[in-house]
């Protein structure tokens, strides 16, 4: 009988693919448990797709950008109302899918999208100079 600590099981079971901006160009079809953070720079119009003999799904295509690199993003259902252009977001437990030759990132059934406060995006950079208060 092998004894495994809970921390080992947790790490193995919940391994994440954290996408850094430089990884956007290295996305592959079928990646799972993807976490990525960036700013939505473009959202296309809301579209509808009906499954054969099933429900109709609402979706929109978007572009996620971080550090000057971009990746395609698909927003489903209520996400199309939640996310606006210019929002800083984090996709947690997402996945990638190839559609018409383009790899897109999606939150999917088990993932979620969080709209972040501006300070949550990157705390390593100082605020822009125009935000400093003057003491003249």
C-alpha cells in the first residue's frame, strides 16, 4: 500500500497551464486547465449558434492582449454581457480549441472568467507619471 500526502495529490490533480503573454504564440489545440490574464482589446458582435435538435448558444469572438502579445478568445453565454472592451480579465481553468485553423482560448463549462480591478493586473510596474500628484 502506497501512502501519498494530500498536498501531492492536490498538485497532481489540479495542475494548471499558466499562459504567460509569450506563450500566446505557443498555444496548441486541446490544452486544458489554462489560466491566463490580460486585457480585452476587441470584442466582436454577439452571434448565435444552434445545435442540431438542441439549444441555441450565444457567443462572441474577442482578442486578449498582454505585454503586446495577443490571443483569440471566445466568450459564451453570460460572459458576453460580463466582459467589455478594455476590461482586465483572468481566465481560470480554461481550454484551447482550434476552429477554422485558429486556436482560441475559452473558459468552458468548468472554467470561469473574472473581471479584475486595474491594480490586480500587474503590481510590478509603477503607476504612469500622469497619475502622480504634484506638490507645487
